[in-house]
C-alpha cells in the first residue's frame, strides 16, 4: 500500500506486514460482519486498498477508515484497476465496472453473463478475462469471446496474464498451464510441458516488471 505494507488475504480475513517487521499483524480492515474468503484486492490509483470479499462486498480502506463501497448481487472472484483508473470486477455472473467518480459498480455493457475468475491488461484499453466460457477480450470498446484452437479446455479458465505482443498465459479449470497466441478473434493454445504444472491447478498467473511469469498452484509457486 502507500505506506509500503504488504497485504495478505485469506479465508479467515487478512493480515499486513509492515516494512522490516518480523511477523504479520491483523489487517486494519473493519467490517461487520468480518470480511471472509477475500479472493482479490488491489491498491487503487490514490493508494487506498480495495478488497473484494467472495460474498459480494467491496471495501475501500484509505489508511484511516473502512468504507463499504457496494454489495454486488453475485460472488466476486477478482478485481483490477486498469491504467485509466477504472475498476473492473469479475463475478460468477459476469463483469462489473466502476469509473473514477462513480458511486457504485455497474454491469459492464455488452459483457456475457458467464463466470469470470481473473483479469489482465496487456495494453491501455485492452483487457482479458479468464472465464468458464473461454477467454474474453475487451478492446476498443468491443467484447469478444475468442475462438480457441489447439489444446483447448472445455471447462474454461481461472487465471490469465497477457503481453502486448499478443501472447496470453492461462490457468484452467483443469491441471496445467497454457500459452496462447492471439490472432484476430481467435487464440491458438499450447499446453506448457512441465511435470509439476501438469499435476496442479494454476490458481494465479502473473507477470512482473521483469516479464518473469509467476504461477501459483495447489503445490506452491513456480517462476519462469
């Protein structure tokens, strides 16, 4: 966050670690009932921490107080701020969004009502959603459910990372990590050959500033 603390969320609430601290402390989020099963959180453009609870509640903590921003009608799987400062929310019944200055999130116009579990941004204005129905893209205001070829996964996806050159990395609703090359409105998928990944669900897939790829699964975290 803006104070340099690291935040951790879990199924019983959350913790923070102050810079240099030897151990974790209970997080300062104050909610009634307490926020449980917190699947996603992110620091906003203003430095405030936004936390999404699986039960549909969206919180904002500004360093002093906790505010309940909204309670969505569906369970929340992931949140992400894009480079313009707009908040995107993936739920089990589609995508919501909240522009800077808005009071509450609204359903994203044109997005299909499918469960989406993760969000990535490859370039300003181009967003990717890992969904049960497949890989969903929002580019230049147009939603596209990409046609998949190659090593396809009928059950859909739970994690996504993307690069500006048209490469996507996907965790699926089955063991394995998949690399996709996007051409137009289709994606060609190839399962990554890795003995560890072949036997674990990739719960999260993230690129860091060095372009290293981090994959977290049921057996731990791997980095490429």
